[in-house]
């Protein structure tokens, strides 16, 4: 076997053993590396529970960073990269070669990770619903859709300042009309949210109640 071929195989083997790094949906976490145990067994039940389960990852300063798949969270705990902050006694159980771990709700990095500053939070449906607390901006009822205050057909933009959570009834009544034409008023002026935790809220529709204390006012 040539030296070049041996070198390629060694690199592939090293990557397989490393197990990857923490995924960075909204922050730079490339410096956090984990070394996967030889065996972390996750029961398979069609992915209904195990595929959706997420664990909140905090920086060492308790700043929320991202929501991890539970297998990645457990690997970080096994490798000493993170500590449990909030246990979940009713959580799923994962088995490694030598340990059995109940998946926690919140974990925290042992080493601080620098997060790039970005002034404006990307607008997603999930984040907008959290901003408006899942309440219709017009009637205060339960929101199930998004409305453009100034309709797109009349020059309205798809921005934080022009989008609000809305119920289907109000959305249907409003159609492509302006608020002044209907005599309606907004319950509060739509504004872009501020704070690093909103990057997490923009990717997560349903929050674990145990996360709320770490996410600031926007999650309440």
C-alpha cells in the first residue's frame, strides 16, 4: 500500500472516531469537538420520540447556544465536554458500553465558546409566534398563521415590522385590506426581537418548560 493511500485511510479513521462537532445552527461552535464512545445505543421506535427529542445546550456562561439531538448531547456528557444543568427523571434512557444515562433537559459546556455577534435576528415562523406569544395581533385569540399588516399585494414587506401572528378568522376577514380600511388596530407594534436566545427560538417551535428560565423574556 502506498504512503498516500495509508495517509488517506488514517484521516478517514480519525474522523470516524471523532464523532463530529456540535452543530452550529445559529452560532459558531466549531471549536467544540466530541469523541464518540464506541457504543451509544439509541432504541428505535420509528423516530417518533427519539428523532424529535432535543436538549438545550448552554455556553459555560449559561448563554443558550442551540438545541442538540439527544444522542449528541449524551456523547458530550460521556466525553466530559458538558455537564447536566437540569435533569429530566422522565426522560428517555440511552445505553453506552458501560453506562446508562437518562437524557437531561439542559446541559452546559465546560469550556466557553465565543459566539459571533449578529445584530438582526432572522425572521422565521417559529420565532414570530414566540415573539407574539402565539396570540393573534388583532383579536388576541390563539394564533395559527402569519399575516402581513400591509399586504404583500399592496407593497408590504416580509419583515419583523410588517408580520404578526394571526388567527385564521382574522386572517380571512382582513384579506388584502389595510387596517385603516377595516377600522382595526394592532394590539402592539411589531418589532424585531433582540437577544442571542432568539436565534434558538427561531428554530424551535415547542419548548421544553425546563428551558424557559435560560431563554430570557422572549420565551415566557
